[in-house]
C-alpha cells in the first residue's frame, strides 16, 4: 500500500512538473484556471447545474418507466403481437442510431413548430423529452438482455404455478433481470448525467450555457473548466456505486469457485 501511494505521488509530481515547465503554461493557466474568474462564475454555473440535476431526475424516472414498458412489449410471443414487436424494434433502432443532439433539435424546435396548439413550454421540458426518448431505447435493450439471461425454467415454473404472463414478468423475471444488468444500467445513468448538459443547445440556462455566458463576459475559459469539474463531482458517487455493485456481483458469481 505504501509503495502504491509513493509511486502515485511521484508520478503526479513528475506529470505536474512536465506540464508547468512548458513555455505556454502561464498563458494556459490564466485562460483555463484563473481563480478570480472561477469565483465570479461560481454562483451562475452552480445555479445552472441545479437545473441539470432536476432534468436528470425527471428524465431518469421517465426512462425507467418507458424502457420497462418497451422491454416488456419485446417479450410478447405469437404472430398476433408481431406488429407490436416490430414497432418497438423500429423505435429502439431509430433512437439508438440518432445522435442525441439531433433528437434535441428535432424535439426542441420541430415539435413546437408543428403548430399543434401546444402552449409555450421551457427549453428544459423539451430537453427532458429528448433524453427520455433516446435513453429509453438504450435502457430497454439492456433490460431485454437481462430478461433473456434469466433461465427459461424460471418462466416455465412460474406459469406452471398459475401465474399470468404479466405476473411472471413482474414477480419472477424482472427482479432477476435487473440484478443481472445493474452495472450496465448504472453506466447508462452516468452517460445520461453527462449528456444532460446538451440541453443547453435549446437555450436552457444550465451549467454549460451559464459557463458559456460567463466565458463570453470574462473572455476566459475557466467557467467551462468549472462546469466540467462540477459534472465530474456529480458523476463520482454513481461511478463508485457502479464499481461497488460490479465487485459485489463478481464475488457472488465466483463464490465457492476454485482458481
């Protein structure tokens, strides 16, 4: 442990000296790591980050509901349900293929432009809808993979006990499927934590747009660095939880094995 700590400190020190000894370091330090600019931008960027957090919470709940419905529809068997399965497959293929920023433009500017009599809604609303549409496609496929990973005997046993298809999914299949794909779901959540900053393209004054405004005011890129660090701090707990869950599942799978 001591050797690891010492080697890490030495490596960090060498890297720091290598960067700070470059000819352009002072110019870069002033442009990206200016303390006064950071302090001045802090209130507005933090206020914008709070908008990102609110959008993230609502989008995560929406993705959980819609992705569960989509994955359940993909499990329907029989020719009569082929149109439903085809529709869900088309949805997931479409939104997994479209870049999120294009979905944001289509939803944020296209839907209000249809003139459907929808009242004027804030940019963060349309950004949340775009996030839900995109990430539901990814998460539904992850959940479907977890469903497929559950042994068919579990489903057959539940049906033999008289459970309906819906109850079999809800009580037997889904709990096991979610446990199997929890690390993958957490990674998708981390990815959405970063992508929630893209709602700024619709005009929402989140952390990224607030940093852009402060950068234009101060002619300094430090607010962008501040916004990036805040997003990292927001993601760290989820990253640590993902690693802990992955390690726990690995220990459970390897319990009793001989290497």
